[in-house]
C-alpha cells in the first residue's frame, strides 16, 4: 500500500525515503535532484537528469529534510535549499492533478456541472467523484461518491482550470488509465496540502482503492 491507502502495482519500482528510511513504491514519493548550482529542485515528473533523492509525499517530511540538512547528507556534500520548498512541491503536484483531470476531460472521460455529474453517477459511468474543497457543503452533500471514490482536495478555482472554467464544484470521471492517474496524483497531494478542520472530520479526501 502506498501513502494514503492506495494499492500499488506489483512491478512499481521502490525507493528509500531519505527522512524516514522507509522503502516504498515511487508513486508515494517525491523525487528531488540538484541543478548545476547545487540547488535542490523538486522533480514531480520524475524525468530530470542526475542523481535523485526521494522523500515521502508529506509536507512535514519535506520540511524536515530541508531543516535538518538531510538533502546534504544524501548528496554527500553541501546543497542549497530555497525557502518554501514544501509549498513549491504542493503547487507542482496540484498542477499535475489538475492537468490529469483536464486530460480526462479531453478524452471524454470527465465531466463537470451538477446535471452531468448527477447523470454519470446515476447511470454508473462515474467511478470517481471530485468536489471542490471550498464548495457549499450543502450542495456537495447531494451526491454520494461511487464506492468511496472521492477526491476533495482541489479548490473550485483549481478544479475549474481542468475544464476551462473560472470555477467548478463537481466533477466525475469514468474508469480508465486517466482516472487511475488522477487517483495517484491525489494520493501525493493529500500529504502536502493542509486541510481544514471540516475536511479532516469529514469524508476521506481521496479514494481508498480503485
């Protein structure tokens, strides 16, 4: 199981977190590397060249790595860590989540709008319900997530970006590889984004299994 209760694929490569020392699938980690000036750079796409250092996708873990010199230890030499590194990682992962939902929309595997989402939920096409964290609780309560498939981490403005709108409150995704990608990105964002007390006391922010 990866961070957030997600099942990982059996062939998912594993890496060790430089903070906890725990070996886990890469899907639950954030890769960091060094630029030519020795600056620690988050590589959320996992494609930048050079040696990588992995930290569990958790805000406290990243902040500890920066504060305790763990990046320098892993690099076996001095490095530069910019202030607000965890905030930057959160922004980048949130953007990947938005982009993943946008790809699902372009593939006709995601819809927004109350009536369309309602239709997909009623006819069983939706496997995943996404709702804005700052949307009306009364309005959001009108929908029941499909088999626990729920994400409530994005703001209305962020969710709107995925659909080319200023704001969006509800969205639904159909089964497919893009829905799986959305789930994976939400799992990473969950540990990075500080949630409100209402969110923490309510439903789980991300699905448990797909």
